[in-house]
C-alpha cells in the first residue's frame, strides 16, 4: 500500500462528516427533526413553496427519498404538500405555522453551528475550502 489508513483524504472527510452529523443530530433531536429533514426545512425557510423536484436537485437526493422525508415532515405538522394545479404530478411543499415557528428556533442553532465549524478560518480560507470541496465533488461525479 502506498498510503496508510490515515493518509486517505476521503477517510478524513468521512470522519469530519460523522462529527458534523453527530453534533447537529444532537442539537436537532429535541425538535423531533433529523439532519436530513433539516436540509429540506432550511431550503423551505429560505424559499417556501418549493417543489419536491427542486428539492431533489438542490439536495442531490432521489425522488423517493425526498418524498419519504416530505411525508414524514408533513406528519409532524411542519409542512403541507399540495399538488400543483397546472401539473398534478408536481408537488409543492409549504411551511405550516408550526414549521415557521420551528425555523425561528432552528435557524439560530444552524447559524451558531456554522460559526463553530468556521471558527478560526479566514474568509479566504473558507472560499478556498469551498473551491477544493467543489473540485473533489466534480472528480467523483465524473465516475458516477
């Protein structure tokens, strides 16, 4: 082997992802919200009324996964799913009052989490990191 276990960048990224996910999962647990569901909610808090297909594209998830998470969020009372009047196959997700109130609690947690994760980095370093991660993603996407 040319590389030892600890030399693989993919393993370092995976370990970081596990730490990030564990931290945010613990923060979201009191709100009955899973990290993956939170991604949908974050997008809806930014722009209410997105279609499930828009979420599929934004989150790079399959349609079945998004539909299942949306159903779960609806059963928790955070969103309402409505068929589009001009295209019955298309479903839009809208925040309920409960979902909007949840955002008032979760968004500050997400912002604090982002501040913690980015602590000690300059703007230039964060831009460089974003660029590097984007390039890594493109390298892998070529293989998919």
